[in-house]
């Protein structure tokens, strides 16, 4: 199933808030502060920091990159080939499929971007 994030996510957030949901962004210098929260549901969005915060060396990063091309309304098909993919969206054409195990840097790699967009 594919969705248009620019359409789906605002609708999802509207439903969430209408149902009484709230988002609270909080920083935790260590795990001890987590137990002081009153919330019944906590969503962990720590990302790379989760490994250090929870002392879980079994957690390894897998870095993926996306490249966006300008929107092209005439492109109405999806392509998947050899682990790479192309999805047309209203906000641009998404190219992806990179997969790098144990890469801790969040900075984009220009060589990977070039491999996604072709010669």
C-alpha cells in the first residue's frame, strides 16, 4: 500500500487531535526521567540515540537515503528493480532503496544519491 504523505499525515494528525490526543516533546538526558511521566502511552522516537540511552549495543543503525526529483504529473507508474524503487507523488518523484548497515552518520552521501538518481 502506498500513501501520499503530504495528504495522509495532516489528516492523521487532525484525527489524532480530534480524538483528544496531544504531542509533548521532551528531552531525557538519561532513562530515569521516563518513569516520572504520567502518560499511559509513550512513543520512542529517539532514533540513533536509543542505543546509548538504553545501553543496547545489539541495536545497529541501517541508513537509507532518498532522492526527490521535481514533480512530473505524466509519470503515473511505480518501478522496483534490484532493490531500488521509484514512486511518483504529487510533491515529487521519490527515488530510494539504499541500505547501509552499521552507518551511524545522518549526513547524506552524495555518491549514494547519485546511484539512486542514475548517471
